[in-house]
């Protein structure tokens, strides 16, 4: 689709029922899912298994003469022993990009909204037993706070999961070695239409990308939200948020601005079309029209 002068292309690596809803969002009671079954099914919830329907996707933006990728999914062949569902995963990001006319050499900017297994795995490819950048001409924009948290600087390992060292070693460290990593904090402008902003809570460096072109607005929010149920219940963080209360404050702020400025909300993992307008309702928020 086009928003102003920016073309947006969705490349889906995987979509389907994933985590049990009570595990993903433990603060949202089961009856609340049932109360919203009419619009949650089939794109966002599978009632017979009580599983949230989710996606792993990369957003491709053509903006200001550049090709920008937002997140790179899980990648191919990475060892993730503590998460068997992701261990040695075989995605097809490069194939998906090729099908929409994007080669690795075409990519100018890679945005990692945060450093988690399903957002940075496609950063690199295996070149004869060595992980190297998948996009040889791109700068990789990596939140400095996440790089510090997940990288070797976090010597005590505070807040790290068992696979986090592996994720950094095969998907982030090779970007640094190649001289293609750009660390940023606070705010970082990519071009006249695209700006990155810190949005901490899910991880220390979790971020969003705002798009403004002509009269159109969008905000790519990564994992600030995992399910559209969090539009109705923004105080409820996912079980994967490292700082749940901070994540909830960030979510409220993002939703307020999306409603006020009519930004299209574009999370990383929503099923279906993956993007929705936000409306105010009785002091809270509800989903508006889906893209």
C-alpha cells in the first residue's frame, strides 16, 4: 500500500496459532477473549485451542529513494536450543523479498526494533560456517540500550534468557564486525518521512518507527503490542516484556498518539493484515478499520 510517498510491502515469514492466550497475556482473563470472539476469530485467536494467532513478518518500506526493512524475522539455521520451536528454523526472508522484487544488494537500511529472536534472525546468513550480514550494503539501525543489554557489556547477564547470548553472537555481533551497525538512542531520523523513537519496556531499547508523508501517518511498533486485545487492555503487558509496567506506560503513550494523530498502528505480530487504525472509546481505545 501507499502512505503518502512511501510504499509499504508486507513479507510474511510465518503466520498461525502460536502461544496459548493465557501464557502470552496472563493479565487478560479468558472470558474477555470470548467476549470479543466475533472480531478476534480467525485472524487473532483460535478459540478451540485458546491460542493467539500471530505472525512473523518483515515490513519493506520504499522511501526517499531507499529500501528500508523493519525487522528480519527468525532467519535460517540459527541454534536456539532453549526454544525448540525456533531451533534451526528455516524461514524464507530472502525468498519473500525476491518475490516482491527486493534483492539483498537493494537494501539500504535495516531497522531492528529490538534484539529478540524473531526480529533479528534474518540480519545474517551462513557463509561457509561464518555468519555474515545478509544485506551487504545496508546500515543496520540497532537500539543502543538493547545492544548494551544483550551484548558482552552485560557481563552479569542480568535479565538475559538462555538463548540471548547466541542471538547476539550470530545475528548482531557479525553486523558490528562488518562495520555496518549504527547504534542510536532517543530519536534517529532515517529520512524526511521516517523517524525512529525509543519505546522501552518490552526490552530496554525497544523502539518504534514513525512514518509521516503528506497527510498520512503510521507507527510501526514492533513488540509494544503483541495482540489487538492490548488495544482494549493497554495496561496488560505480554509475558515476554522485561519491564511490564514500563511497557504498559509506553503502550498507553503510543496508543494515545495513534488515536490523536490518526496514525495507522502496525505491530510486528498481529495476524490478518497486521495493521489497524485506533479509535477512542469511553476513555479507552478500540480497533478501528483494518488496513
